[in-house]
C-alpha cells in the first residue's frame, strides 16, 4: 500500500486497531518490528496515568494482514 493512498482517518493507535480487527496488540507490534506494516508518529494524546500514545498504524494494512491471521494454538499441558 502506498502512503499517498492513506487518509488521516486511516491512522489508528494499537488499541483502536485491536478493537477494529481483533488482532492482539503484541501481534500488531511484531508485524511492525518485522517490517510487514508501517509505523507512524502519533499526535501525543494522553492515554491516562501520565502515558502518551506514541505510535500509529495504518488500519488498511492491518486489515489486509488480519484477513489471513490465525492465532497460534498453545499446547495443552497434561496435569
């Protein structure tokens, strides 16, 4: 996806992307770390407790990857 195709409304914070797609926040951050999606500077809104939101993501990129996302199954331990 080309950055020029994004609208300001397409940029969302991690918790907003999680709510819109159901993909957990750590997975979104891992995709960004691996270069599968891009990070953008946030506007510094306060999240509460003195913390600021710093990073935004392009929701269309996350939706595209979320279409093929399958959560990993964890091995069940025998008691």
